[in-house]
C-alpha cells in the first residue's frame, strides 16, 4: 500500500516567512505577502496535484477564509486533487452538513475528505454562538457523526440527543463515495470519539515516542469498538538537497521572528484549552534554544503559529528517513505544509517523494489510478450509530470464465 501525502492550502495568506495565527494567537503581517486569492490557491493546488499529493488540507477558523467555499472554487481548477475540508460540527446542522458533502461529491467527482474539528478556543467558539464547554463539544461531535453517518447510509433519522435533535431527516441524493472522516485530539474525550467514529486519526508532529503512545491508545480503544482506523500526522517540512541548506533555511525563518511577537503568541497559546496545543508548547517552552526536539524534528514554527508547530528539517534523504520512522509506528498519511507553500511543495515533491518511491513506499496517484481501484478497506464503510462496523461485505463474484487469482 502506498503512503498517502496531502498538502495544505494557506487560506490565511502565504509568505517566504512563517505566517502565524490559529488557536487564539495573533496573525502576522507576513500573511499579506501573498493573499489567499482563488488564483494563488489554485496554483498551489495544481502543483500539489501534479507532484502526487492526494489531497490538500484547508483550515477552519476566524483567522482564515471559509474552507467550504474556498475549496469549492479551487476544485474547479483541478482534476484529481481531493480537498480535506476542516469544519466545526457545532456551526452547522448535521442534515445540512451531510447534504453539503453530498453536493460537493457530485460537483467534484468525489473529491471531498472531511476534517472534523470539534472546536477552537472558547472565546472563538462563543463568537460563533457556541457556548458549550470542551467536553460537551466532543459529546456533540459524537452525536453529529452518528446522525451524518445514518443519513449517508440512506436512513431517515429521528434523533433527540443531549445536544442535537432532528426529525424525519433524510437525503434525497446520497454522496458517492461517502467522504472519509479525519479527526484529531489529544484529550480522553477526543480519543473516545476517534475510536468510535473516524476513518483517520490525525496527530500533530510530536516526537516518535509520543506519537507511538497516541497510536497505541487510539488503536486499543478502537479495537474494543470493533474498528480499525488509519493514522496520519500533521507536519511542516523544510527539505533541501543538503542538510546544511535546510537548516540554513530554518535559521532564516527563525531570524525573521520578532521577539515581541513571539512573546505575544506564546502568551495567547498558553491560555489555550487544547491539550494538543499544550503538548506543542511543551516542545520548545517559548525558547529559541534547543529547537531540534528529535533528529530532524524542529519545533521553531510553534513559536509564532498555533496548531501544528513542528517541521521535518534536513536533506531529502534525511526527511525521507524520518517519514519511514513515523510509518513504522503506524502512520500511513502525512499532511504537510511549508513556507511558501508553492515552492516548498516542489522541494518535497521533487526531492523526497522519488526517494520513497525507490523504496516501494509511495506511488504517484496517477499510476495507482491506471492500475485500477484497490480493494476496499474496512474503514471505507461507515459504522452504525453505536460505532460498530457493518457486517463484512461478500466477496465479489469473478466474471464468467475467470478463476480466482492465487
């Protein structure tokens, strides 16, 4: 099975410097260097498609453009690239979200992936009219995914939960295919939702030992629910022909951080209720010193940016080695980004992906498409409302005159 790589659409702006923002942290002036127009984002999407990325993550929040509208427009300038659309289930009804996903699939030829974000910071949630606390938001997410899953299976849904209520809800047209659900979270409440409802569990780029612990925890919970989610990781990348060139670029980015801005960002992020964000902060402690927290894993991005705050830094060979290291832990999908996103996509796509292909770990999606569809994974089919997987599908009947291949 080929590793899966996704890129990132910087709908908050792009630059040759790190663009901050997210999780309550203030944005940086660099966001205005390259404004997130449809034309520019389509350039990035087109490059990602050509280079062999499967999809592109698009963020959500007050600090960026709306993900649904932006990706709907950019999708019309690409042919194969999928869009990993981040959205918050508390801001839209489950019936409408299920309908939006079905519409997106029809108009893009099935190129939607959903990144369910339970909630940002409390003050931002309240600005959107959401006054639930963190644990209640996760319980609502579980209800939301149960309802959406039933609608996508063609059921008529009557449900009165603690947080969501629908009556006689149904879709007149179902999504084809059903979009896979990606989800991240480090708290116990998040782990329960992930284990029972999602196709791909995402973690931010922590050192391998910490990532291994997360995978073991989610996998154990999922196995008890009779499920087998896949695992992905969110990282930035700075990859060059030589390690010296890559670290010189990391130092250039670091030199561009205004000390006062770093202090302001760290003060804002310290108030975050996100357990994942606190784990990111602990990697650097707000200091510019000792930012290489594992070989080739650099925590400098997190000094000025909320959310994913680490980057793989090194030569193409070294970055490929770190990807293999994470893959051996159970990571199959990599959601990557870099500044600026257009150029860095080429550095990674032309420098690292061919090395992984040489090892038999990656195949360009156009070659996979030419080889025909792969057999469906168990997580390609939705669990029921209790989180249980459906009964195994019967094996296909070989065409007349063809035996089963051994």
